[in-house]
C-alpha cells in the first residue's frame, strides 16, 4: 500500500512540475510577444535620418502630420554627415559610418529588437563610400550608391541582401579619359584618347547634345543623385549627370548632360524618361505618394543654384515647373514625398546663407505652399539627410 502511495505522489509531483514548466514557457512567450509589439512599429509614412547630437549623432524617425519624433538609436561615434534609415516594420535600422581614418564609409545594419549587428562594405579600398541608403519593403534588402573616388568619381547603384550578404549591381556609372597633356620628344602635347564620334556617343547616352572635343575636359564621369524606390517597391527613379573634371571660362557648369531614369526591378530594364533641352542639371528625383508622378529639381546655375522643382506625369511624359526659383526661394534642395502627393523641400534665399533656409510643403497640383516647421529635441531642424521610410 505504501509503495502505491509513493508512486502516486511521484506522479502528482511530476505532473505539477510539467504544469509549472508549461506555464513558464507560456508566460515567456507572452512576454516576448509583448516586448516585440513594443519594439516594433509600423513606420510607413514616417521620415528617418541622421541628426547631430553633441559630438555624435542620433538616428531619428519623424512623422510630419501629426508631428511626432522618436530617437531610434544613439550613435556617439557617427558623424551627422552620414545616412540613416529604418525598416517600415520598425525591426531594423541601417546607417553609414566612416572608419577611423575617415577614408572609407561603410554600412551597419542593426536589429532594433535584439543586439544583433552586421557590418557591410568595411573592406572597401580607401576613398570609397556607401551613401544614400534605403530599405526595400521586404525589410531585407537595401538600395545604395557606392562611390569610388580613388582617381575620378566612379559610381554604381546596387542592392544588398542583408540576410545573405549578396550584392547585385543595377546600374554602373563609369569614367572616361578624354585627353591629357603628355611629354613627347621633350615637348608637352595634348594627347586625345577619344574621338569626336566617341565623345558624342557618350554624351548622347545621358541625354546631352554634341560638345566639341576641346570643351570636354580631361575626364568624364557619371554621378547619380539618390535613387528612390517607388511606393510599390518595384521601380527606382534616379538622375544621372555626366560631368567633366574642368571647364573653360567662368561660371561654366561642369556637366555636359543630365537625365532622369527609371529602373524596373521586375524586368531589369533601365530607361531614360527625360532629359532637359536647356542643358540644365537634374538633382534628386522622388516619386509622389500615388506612384504616378515624379518630382525633381532642375539646376541652371553653374554651381548648382537656382533650382526649379519640376513635376512629371509618367503616363503622358509631360513635365511642368511647379515651383520656379525666386530671390526668396533661390536654392531649393532635398525633396521628400509626403502623403496626399505633397512634396517637402528646403529652400534658401538668394541673398542669404543656408542658415536662413526653411523647409516647406508644396501641393504640386494647386501650387500652394506652407511652412513645415520641424523641431527635434527642442531644436529647429531641416531634415537635410532624411528620406521616406518604405
């Protein structure tokens, strides 16, 4: 009889232990779930970027309407000239950072739900950098520009799979030696490495008109403005500008051609959709929130001033100026797409400095504009390196 009671008591104790372990596991799952819900947030419609914080920086998320801001990461060793983004589900952040020698700018991907961190492109050669980054809607891939400035600027647009570490190059820029002075038989003479026909072909590729070989400079190089993903994540819009390393005369721009391009991620096709007839240069381009229009800045000044905001209907390919430069709004930069197809931009007056710049909101259909006062941690901010969270 005693042995049966002992066995029963053992079974009861074992059952209680099993229940305790099971309940503990359930509690653990609930806590983990709650923590995950607290740490993750839907950031679609927000903006994100790096802002100065004393000697370091902060990665900040900002929502225009209603106004709300959140510090995502404190980055004491990151200078505010870097780029920072967060995934739309709030689980990951990515930011660029210079190495100790300030010769390479690489990429850091940080989990926002754990301490996991991965570093990419830290083995690039000196004078290389990663910039203008953005997350794809899948929270796994990152769109970026790699810039090699070891000799002359050589850029490419690529996609990094942060899970596998694989990199896919979408678009290559390139640079070309056109001519340079070389010594021959004790005399310095100009040696040409491109013919007029070859030069014409390069310029035409980027939407430009023929340029005399003597005016082409010594080197040509293609530079990209920040590529931007469409709202559905299937296309990329960017501008490509063909620059020369020097130009003859004062107030002569360095660019020879500039154009607007759309890369289709599904088909892999890359098409030029616009090039200005007046040889102006195109800066950053963005999609409006409906995905059927593109806004971009067109510069006429030799130093990139006098930027007009242009608006392109992709269905008709019609382009119209929706905000011309004025004395009050002479230097217009840093377009950001907002809800309701509105556009945010920074402008500075012609007679003043960039310290007097302000951020505005523009309705491209009505032309109405209003101030977009931004404060981060009680300080006025222009959101200079901020971009849309996809």
